[in-house]
C-alpha cells in the first residue's frame, strides 16, 4: 500500500520511481513552469515529468537547479518527440534535451508515441543510452499491447514503463494486465481527465472520505498500482493533489470507480493519430 509521497515502485531493473509525480504538459516555458515545478518540489513531489514536445525543458531545468533539493533525490523524465524518432535522430534529440534541462543524466527517457516504422529504431537508441549510463531507465508512452509485442521482437530490453492515458473513463484493463504480466510499470497521463471530474460517483465517494473528486481519482490510481502525474499551476491544487496518503479506498469504492469506464479518450488514439 502506498502511504507516503516518498513511496516508490521498483522498476524491473531495480530503479525506484515515485508513485506520485508532477506533470508539466501545457505549462508555458519560463516563469510559469519554473514556479510550478518549484511549488511541486516544495510540496514534497520528487518526480517531474516533461517532454521535448512540451517546449518547457529549459524552465524545468532551471527549477531543478534552483529548488534546493539535491539532483540525486529527484526523478526526472523526458521524452523523444515523433519528428525526432529514428536511431541517430533520437540520440541527437536526447543531447538537445540534456542541454536544455542542464542535466548529465535522466532517470527515465521515453518514446512519446509509437510512430509506425520508426519506434523500433528509436528503441535501439534508447537501449544504447541506457547501456552508456546516460539514462537510469527507459520506456514508452501510448503503446498498446500490439506495439509492445512488436517492440519485444528484436529488443534487448523490455520497457520499464508505459505511460498512457489512464483514468476512470479509460481504464485500459487488458493493457494494464499485459504490463503487469511483463513487469512494465503502467503510468497515467491526464489522470484527472483534463478537469472533467464532474461525475456523481466521484463526488459521493469523495464526500464520504472528506476528499475531492481529484484526490479520490489519484488514490484510485495508486491503489491500482499505477504511477500518476497530475499537473497544475496553482500551488494550493498542487498541494491538494499530494494530499492522498491519509486514506484508503474500500474495494467496493474502487470497483465503482473502475465501473465508470467508457473507453473514452480525451487525448489521441495511439492507433489513429498523425503527428
């Protein structure tokens, strides 16, 4: 059971990754992202998730340098974008991200989307970065089971993490079970459904526990053994999203939340996108 913001999952290579992290998607480069990341670290978050495509890696790096917490206490994730996929281009993109963030290494480097015809070469580049000690763990985002099966064919390393859209309206149970069976840690992006939390079940459950719908959903993530990375630019909400370690959802409530599934995506479908 996850009882503290300091608690972490152990990836299949032995690296520990915090269960709760802070996402910075759609937070503008500059003061906005610097202040948000600093607020998150002040609130106890130690995992920060960015991406080349978010165009805020430089601000995240500034916040890391100025936050007053030692680099080795932080878990930093970034991702290679679709246009940079391929072997040599991924290695070049990694160096650009490293320069912008001002970091010697990343804790986790991910393929952002399964770009057909490219992601296997991209993965080969990630395996090299891992072998060279430049990243502590490697993984993917938005990979469905068939992508993961295809990637395994010819790969030397099974992804340590698969970060996907995951929330009560998109539970992805089959994918989750596949990841569990293959020691791939599932991680949720847009866990709060981009603010679409106005569901009576969440309100009713939250009222009984004295928690907000957002806190209920994030607790549901953790009890489902899913790493979660909510984002906000409001310091009070950043703190509120971390106030999820003093209660445990009963199994009946967990089941009621899971039953909300509609296979509804707020983001793109990995099998039908064209970036």
